[in-house]
C-alpha cells in the first residue's frame, strides 16, 4: 500500500464527512504504476489519532488500482504516517521542549497532553534530533536557512516559517521524507523493506 497525503485543512468531523464521497479527492493516476483513471474506491481503514480536542479513530479512504492491483490510501495531511499524534500536537510539544526549553512534562501539558508518559516525549525528541540535519537540507527548497546555534534550532525556525503541516506535506509528497523519520521496519522512502528469504538449511 502506498500512502498519499490528502490536502484537507478543516476539522476532523468535516474531514470524515468529505471522504464519504469517493470521487471527491480521488487521485487522477496511480502513484505506483502511473496509470491514469484506474483507481476505484476500496473502502476504508481506521487509524487512531490524537489532536487538539480529539482522541479517537478516523477513517482513511483507500483505493485499488485496476491496472497494478495495488492499494493507495489517502491520509489527511494533519496526520503523520505510523504515529498516533497529529502534526500540530507534535509541533507544539517539540517547540515547547526544544525551542523554549520547557521540561518534558511542561511541554506535554502545553501541547494539550497533560497525562502523556515521559518516555513518549523523549522518543519524539530523539527522533527529531536525528532528523534535524536532513530537515534543514530538505526545507531549504522552501525557505532560506537562518543563522542558528544548532541544526535543531535551525530546523525549528524553518518549520515555523513554512508551517509544520505545509512542510510535512512537501517532505512527504515530494521527497517521501517523514517529518520524524521512518520507523525501522520501513525503507528510507517509507516502503515496506524487502524481507530477505531465509537461507535454506545446508
Ligand atoms: Zn497502479
């Protein structure tokens, strides 16, 4: 399955109503085999999402390509693939922690997550730190880099100047680059890494 981002900017409730119509945001070609007009509606899957004032599951529209028989899903742009928390929540947390120097607990509260486990915040910070140099390089296509004392600070400035969701859409759609890094079970472009066949016993 390939994930595409859906440029939807309204509320989660509006999003759910709008995706009820399969034609509304149907991509005009398959992102995998490039065939035009071959995508047919293929139901939904559900994923969890935590956003300001929302903690639940959302439907994600799926299409099937008539030509290559592979599926494509249309994730709303406020969600991050493979992470439960929305771009906005993550941005608020990382800015509070890394730019403004709040403690992990205070940063979580400022992001609207007062009961978030401490380890989750540490995990996000670690992933963001690892990405900072690559983020600065990739985002230079959208905004001029600013002078900063570290790549982390520079990346945060650039994300703020561009807007986190706009930056996420650009990185993901054009470069297949995940804002917080692809999880280890996926290849660097987000595809399921090829499973090596087991060596047959001698
Ligand atoms: Zn196809």
